[in-house]
């Protein structure tokens, strides 16, 4: 999972003012409410019942990343190992999938180690 950082642009900096085109606005824009003002209808938000399993795993991985930061993949691998030791293969598979969303190589290495031990 790539983490990208974009620094804020400061229009008070003379170098930035000279380098940027003056006709381009530099302020941030939130388009979440755009469909409400112009009389346009917004599409319904997907609910948990219409989510695919991949979307649910991605959402769980993002929540896990929010809690644990850059060590989230290692935590997910530890949860998978604990579930494996407890004999809960479903939870182990779920945690490997979450780990795979965060760090594919780590998850594949762990899944390979499990497969060799079986």
C-alpha cells in the first residue's frame, strides 16, 4: 500500500506565486455537497449489505491501519497467527487478507509458511 504525501501550497511564498499560473485557484475544494445544490440527485451510498467481500476487507484494513499506523501489517499478521493457534481458520484467513491489503509480501510469506506446516 503506497502512502503519498502532498505538502500544502503556500500562496504567500514569492517563489510559488511566480511559478504558478495565476488563473488556477490554489484553495482546496470539497465536492461532497455538489450534487445537493444544483438540484442534481446524488446516488445512494452503498450499504454494508451491497458491499463486496473485497470492499469489506479493504475497509477493515483501513480501520486497522488507522489504529496501528505503519505497524498495522505486523499486527494483522500477529492476529492471524493467534487465530491459527486457536484453530480458527476463518479468522486466520480474514487477518491474512487484511495483512495482504497492507503488505502483500508479508502476507504471502506468512501464508506460505502456514501452507508448508500443513
